């Protein structure tokens, strides 16, 4: 159903202007602003997975900002991640939601063994899309930390899920 | 980047706190075990509008197969015809009593048996801390049919509930819903339903009536919807009261009304002609809807006694200062309010002022208790107008309780008091045209008049209200108007607007009679009428309730209260008009402040011609872990705006203000709604069949007197309404 993977990866240290460039390099110019196939309804639903990659450090907390551009997108659900530590749907700022921008945050203080390392899906955003073109998703990591509140280097990535 | 502050509270054994600001690092305490995460930037607010079409509803029928419900949770078996009603726009209602789609076959086949319905269980978990409760309600839906369905459930919550969280659970996946403008949420839900996605929508029809819709429930697939709300508990003469309503009573709507809450027989959707409808199970039918209820009680002071007259409960005390109250498994029929009362140690709670300080200000709550000397003073002569609801829903036990209450009250009047009795149902009438001195002869006349009253006919409360408030007033006496009613009406706004317009010098006292009364109406009659409220349930003693109520009215009231916040910048204090202080009942104010918190409050008021002043010391809590107070404050502000809106002036601007507040604080309201969609999977093709969840008639209410039986082509009840 989906037009394919779209995404945006951003490390903590990466300048913001690099984001669109990296995206275009990774996916090619045709990946953005696609039109839905003729068979698809103008109002359609999509699922966007949000991944954080903390490399080899256990991820205990994160905060990120998710936005969609280029189309009429409404966020219709926020789901938790794959790890038990982030299974609960993350909390969000309702004022940002009204502008279709999600500020998500979650933390877990369990044993380090229970915390995910490497690339893990921390949240899934369910959206409704309206209009002729497919939206662009942008995600920015505000912070990521260990269980001892130490900031860690991490990257974040949003990817539209291919649904059957 | 958004610079709003996010606060996370990490609850450990030492309640260590964690805070972080967007763009700054998180700081954690070491090895915490349990954690709560809250976002300061979270707003709350909610409001709703019905998801149903403004054009009204219509019905189509759909055959689900020849199946019988063998046992709870099982698919209907193959030797029974089952028909359910679907709701679809643009198709005119067609109902034939014995035809597919009428629902009649379902009822007939299942007489005396469990009716297959998609709501399996409601689980309630409440945590009460001081006078604030956080309540999580899990509604478990499961499709007992062989075809996918949409479940629609109209249910009650406390009228002051600040609903601030909504989670759709499918298997082990949990999807948090979002607050939206109601029309937008309804559009999203409708689109998802049409495209086959599992979706849920929560709307508010009245401050205490809500609709839960769950689309594309597949056969046998359980789906939970969890909603969370905050509210304050009532406090009265040393007792706190926690109430969880379980069923919406069958309401009367004026003949011209289409925006009410209609009562229909199970299987007759759309028959009431009202925007919101509650289908009721017939006598002998049951739904298989089970109830779990558990309360964690941390009152903050010593607890001396718990009483639950409405249900059988088990009370345990796992540790000092902590009690748990659980519903016994044998008492899970959801046909009456759950009412838990508990008495705290000491003669009374002390007046207190608590400020919750955040970065730029915060929220505060002030509890003012009546000064002791109020109890030593005697009252002026009274002029009491009793107004009895004698409609069909009061027939039987409720009217007996109401008459018992008036009888008890009449015999306690003093000789220099006067009284009058007014009854209303489809019309209103009175014992006489003028107030009668409360001498033995007149009291006897009153008792004789009372004896002849019965419950029958519609609930034209507006007639009773006008008759009572327009009754000639003796300026030498204090005018008390006392309503005794179950409040089963759908035009609350009209009643409350009329009350405000005609109140004059009267004070309104309301007594809710019954097992599942309309507490929103009962409370607001008293609130807007500068009076007080009491409830008389089926298991309560008339003598106890009325004597306590009478004692309250037997002393003067402290009026014209003004609060000086000792230089602090305090704004938006609710209720906006500070209620008068009655003996035994504190006044609780909730507001917000900027800058430093108030360190004390100076309260000034009048008792007759005297002015009395006292101060309440304040204490400040920094960065509280409990985020319920902002939600409670926002809910109070919305209630205040709604009270102004019922007068009809500036309603549009008030609606906009309520909506903005609801969106900011993430709260349900008449103008906002929660919606959640699982966009990860489409169910099989085809529209789901809509199945309204039928509920039992409230305990003590007679089905035949309250639920109209419609026949073919009949869209609205006869003029008398659902109470024939």
C-alpha cells in the first residue's frame, strides 16, 4: 500500500541542514513527494516507525520531535516500541499534536539488561494522509540517555512501514 | 525547536525527581524502581460531539447467520437466527416488529437469556489520594458474532471527570489516541471505519454521558479501550464519597427535542429520535457484561470507617495509611452507581491551602471549612417549597423514598416556618396557592396530599421548576426550594438556564433519589441555586439522610465570601462565584497563579449582618508528581463556561473557549473527542454492522414505565415521552 520507505536519519551532532540532503542521497530524488497510486483513496492511512540507534549503549531515555511535511497529514495514534522498556505508548505534547508535530518522550529505569541497544523501534506513529502527494517525514532526536542520565550519541530514523 | 518544558517524575522509594528540558540532558536518580513520566507541557482538555450524523440515524438490517450464543464469549451457534441493527447514513429507518433488522427476533429468542453483545467487561481501577482520584477504566470489547461489527456503547462517568488519556489495546499493542476537535475526530473515525481499520472514538454527550465507538471488531478478537480521568471527591461532615456510575438512566426528552438522550428498547435503534440513545435490556434479559472494581485508598489522614451500601465489597489494609476496596465477584451487575464512603479521623478536616509550584507559577487548591460558631447560631424562619418528581421513572420504590423524605422533613419544620408541596410529571400542580404555616393541621394536610402522589407520566421538570420559583415569596423568610428527583431528563441545559433566570431570592436544594441518578443535574441545581445536595439511594436510610441534610439547613449560612491571596497573583479561580458555606460542608476553590505561591489566604464573609474573617495558612509543593490538578482545574473552568453557555448569550464564543482549553489540556469536552486508529492493518472488506450495547435498566426503575415500545413507523415517543 505504501509508496516505499521514506525516512530521515539524524544523529545528535548532525547539523539540521544536512537532513534533507542525507535523505535525498539515501533514497534518491524520486522518493519524496510521490503521488499515491490511482487505486488508493485520497484519504489514506499510513504507519511510520521511529527507530533510535544507540549503537552499543543501553538506551534508557529519549526525546524526539516528529513532523510530516508536504501533504495534509493528521496523526491518529501513537504506539509504543518493540522493546519491553518502551512498549507503552510514549507521552506526547498535545499542543504540538494540534500542529501535526509530535514531541515524544519516554524513559525506563529498569536493569540495563532490559534496555535495548543498537537500532530499536521506540515508537510507531499512525497517520491519516490526504491529498495528491505523499508526505515527507522528519524526525529529530532531542536527547538520548543511559539509565544514569548520561547523554549518549544516538541517531534517529523514521520509516514508513510497508503494509500488506 | 520547541522550548516547552518537559518534566519527568521518577518515583522511587525516596520519590526522587527527574526533570529535563527540551534540548537539555535528562538527569536520573540512581536505580529507581517505579517510574511515572509526566509531561509538563501536556495540556488537557476534552470535549466531544456525537459521532453520529446530524441528519439523524437510520437503520438497515444485516443477517449475521443462523447462530446462537451458546455461552458467554462464544460465537452464536448455528441453530438460532440472529439479527442486529446497522446504522448507516442516508437510509430511512424501517422497522417492523418481526422483521429482520428490527431486533425483535433477537430479543424474543433470547428472552431470559444472555443477549450476545460486544462489551464483555469493564474494569475500574481507582487511586484516591487525599481528595483527588485518578481512575483508569478498561472497557473490553469482543465480537460474539460471525461478522465484523462496530460496537457503540453509551455510558456514564462522574460529571466532574477530567478525561485525559485514551489508549486502544489490540493484543499486546497499545495505541494512544489523540484529542481532536470533535468534528475532525469524527471524520477521521468515519474514514477509518469505512476503509476497514480498527478505530475507536470517545465523545461526550453530556458532562456525565459519553459514547464509546469501536469500529471493525473482528469475530472473537478482543479489543480493550482504556480511558483515564481525574476528579475530586465530595466531602461532607467528615465523610468522603467516591462514586462510579454504571448505567445511564432512561431519560425524558421534551417532544420537540432531538438533541437529548433517548431511551429505547434493545434492538430498536433510532426509535427515540434523539442524537444519543441508550438501548435497554428487557426484564429477564442480561448482557454478560461483567464488572471489576478496585480502589486504592490513601486518604492522607487516618481512616476510621468505610461504608459501601450499594455493593458488596472486600476491604483490606495492606499497610498503615493504605486501604484497598474490591468489588465482590458475586455483585457485578452494572445496574446502579457504586458508592463508597469513608470517614476520616478527627471531627473534621482542617481548612488548608496547597500550592503546586512549577517553573512559571502553578495551581492551587483552597479548602475552606465553615467556622465553628456557625453551628451555635440558629436560623431564620424558612419558607420551604418541596418539589416532587412524580414521573414514570419514579414509580415504585423511588417515589416511596421521596415521599418518605418529604414526610420526615415536614415533621421537622418549626411552627414559624411555612411550606408548600408541588408535584410535577407531565404537568405540575400544588397543594395550594400560597405557603402554609407549618402548624400540625397544615402538616397533616401536606401528609395527606403526599400520600396520594404516584409516579406516572413524563418528566416535565421545567413545569415544576417554574411553579416552584414563581411561587409567591414571603420576604420575612428564607426561601428554600427542594427538588426530589432522579434527574432523568435529556434537556438539562434548558432546565439550568431557566433556573438561573428565575432564581431570585430562592436557594435550591436537591435530593437525588434512586440507584443511578443524573448527578450532573442534581449537583448543578444546587450549585447554580446556591444550595446543597444530598442523595438517597435504595439502601440508604431516609431518616439518616434527611436529618443530616436538615441539620445543615438549620443553621445560618456564611455568605458573600471573598478571598485575599496575600499579594500573590492568583487568577482563574473556580467555581467563579464562591459558594456559600453551610455547616458540615467545605468549599473547595481551585485556581492558578503566576510568580511566587500564596503563603496564606484571608477569607472574609458575612453571617447575617456580621462580618467574619479568618486566615488559612498555605504550603507549597514543588514540582508535584501528581499531574491531576491542572486537569481538574481545566475541567472546572470548562464547567464554569458551560454554565454560562446554558443562558444562551455568547454561546459560540464560549464554545470556542472551551474547545481551546480542551485541546491545550488534552481533555474531553463537548467540542473535542479522542480518536485512535490502528493503521497497520485493514480488516476484511465491507462495512461493519453497528451493534449498540444494551444495558440493564437501573435498579428500582420500572422498564415498562420508562422505555417506550415503538411500533412500525413510529419515530418519536408520544408527547409524554419515554415515561408513558
